[in-house]
């Protein structure tokens, strides 16, 4: 059979959620560490979603993405390396994540390294899978030239009739692998689920409890949690449902000070976290109740503001201080002092290790997302503006008071975040202080809790 160099064009990523016409199969890529699982994951999606590096154990969490092949949808999951003998430490956590992925998957793709050859670990993984009734496709990776195709022969001793030699890096053989999976994928219905779904990025410094919070929200060990800072490296998307509404949570890697970021994997992780903030609607900035607000917390908050995302603050690990009667007041004062530019952001107190303490999280996300998406009718805005100008006219122009005229005009030009354009005869008259006053009045009149507001001044 001829082998193509690239996967065909129909392979593409799809926006979450998947088609509403029934369950979409979950396809899990499994195998021991460093055989190219993340590379194959990226190849099937057609974009670099997972971090790839020649270091075993780079992928620690289950990384999900929705995809389609020849117009049939499926959900793909990239797993950490499966080490059957792992019993403690990080490898054991990664093994546990792989086992969970195998348990919930509908279709399994077992990937092995053709260049390394068949290893005892590969044989042990196959033994673990023999009792499973789930469809299994075994791919031998790194077979990228005719000269190395003979290496595949070594893997037939596993007793598996059909092997799929591929090169995930170059796309060779991936089409044939997906063609084999294709008959098991459902035919999609015409209608896709409609409605808005807030994208929520959980951000903060390393080891403040981001992964623990996501696990608490999901009610399962969805992401690896460890007391080692920097455990999360990829930005992991997870779907949560609360009172019938869907939310997409993104667990991000901790963002350290620039001077302390290692080049390589950690640099990629931080860049991925910054992109995750940019594609989110709401950022939940996690703070450590024990350590208090740090300079790095304020810098992360600055990133959220610059990217125009809605924001709420969650003071985590509050269970360690709830016995202190004055602690909450002290923290609130510290927040006002360290975050003067986030005075509009709601503040929650809770502990990710105690999910019952997070009962206000989803209602607050809903409130913030509604503000982020709010549109004020132009007629209301201009009545609001004339009332403001009547009592607080624009600043003086060249020593003379600016005439109050009804020709000043305001309209909302965008949402997510809300952006307003103010049209006046002399834009230079409108000082930053007056714009801050106008923003405060907009918030007092229309709410806008948890969202930045942008004001543009234009000449009439």
C-alpha cells in the first residue's frame, strides 16, 4: 500500500463542545515515555497543541482536544508515558493519568518507538491491554525512510496481526492509521450544540493550587497534582458542567519571574500559559493565603488586563487561616493596596482541597462573564452621558470652560471586553483623570463587575 507523507487535509481541530447528536468517541494515544505520543497528537490535530521535547515525561497530564477525520468527529487525548513498574513519585502520577485515560477511552492507539526496538516495557504495556475489549491500534513510530522499515519486523513477536508503521514527525503513515480508525467514528448529525460556553483560565504562580482547583471543579483527578512547583507544563483544557451549563477550564503552568524561567520546556510552558489567558474569557487568578500577594501576582494580573480578559481573584488555602479573626480584613486591605487597577474584580476566599468552600465560584464566573459580554443600548448611553456632562463638564480648554453641548456622543463598539467610543469636538480636552471618572460612572450605573472597560476618544 502506498504511504503518504502528510495526513490528508480533512484532519482538523474542532471548537468545543463536540457535536450534540450523541457521544463522541474518545481516542487515547498511549505508550511508554518518549515514543512520540505528543508529536502524533499534534500531527493528527494539524497544530502544535502539546509540548514536544526529547525528554521523557514531558506530558504529565491528559491533554484533550476535539478533532475530526473525513468529517467524522472524535476526541483525542495525549497521555503521559505509561511505566508499568512505576510505584512512587512523578512517574507513578503519570502512570495513574495514563490508566485513567485507558479506562475512559473508547479507542486505543498504542505507540512504540521503531528506532529503539521492542522493549520489555512495551511488552508489559501490551500484556496490560490484552484483557481489554476496546479496539486497539498498534503504531510503530519513527519509521521515516524505506531503509528503516525492516525495524517493524521486531514488533510482530507481540502477536498482533496489523501494525501501522508511521513517522509522527513527518506525517508518513498517519493517514493509513486514521483510515483504520475511521469506521469506528460516528457519522455526525447536521446540528451542533448551540450556546455560549465561558472559557476559564486558572492562572497564578507555581504551586498555588491551580491543578487542585481544577480537580475540585471537575470532581475527579483530571490533572496531575503534586507539591513540586511546576508540575503542570501544558495548558490543559477540561469540560465542566454546573447546573446544566458547560464551562471550559484551562489549567495553566505556573508563571515565574522572567529571570527564573528556564529555557526549553518551562519557557514553552509559560508561553502556552500566556496564550491560554489570551484565548480565555475569564481568568481566575489564584493567590496563596499563606504567602500573601507577591510582586509576581501583580505582574500576572497585569498580563490579564493587557489581554483584556475578565478576572476574579481567588485567595486559596484559606482553610489554613480561617481561625484568624483579622486575617480576612488584612488580606482585603492588602489586595486593595497591591491591586489598585483591579478594584472591579470580585474576591473569593476558599480552599481547593475543600470543594464545598468554592460554592460561590461558578455564580461569580457567570456574573463576570455576563459583564464581559454586556452591551448597553446607544440611547441609554447618551442619556447617561448628557447627565454626566450636566454635572461634570469636560475640563477647561486653553483656560476657558468647554461648552456643554448635546453634540457629544457615546456608543459601545465592542464586547468581550466592553469598549466604548466617546465622540467630542476636541479629543485633547479629555484627560486620563476624566476618563477614569467616566469609567467609574459607567460601572456604578451599569455594573460591569469583573471585566475591564476600554474607553476611546474620537473627534466628532
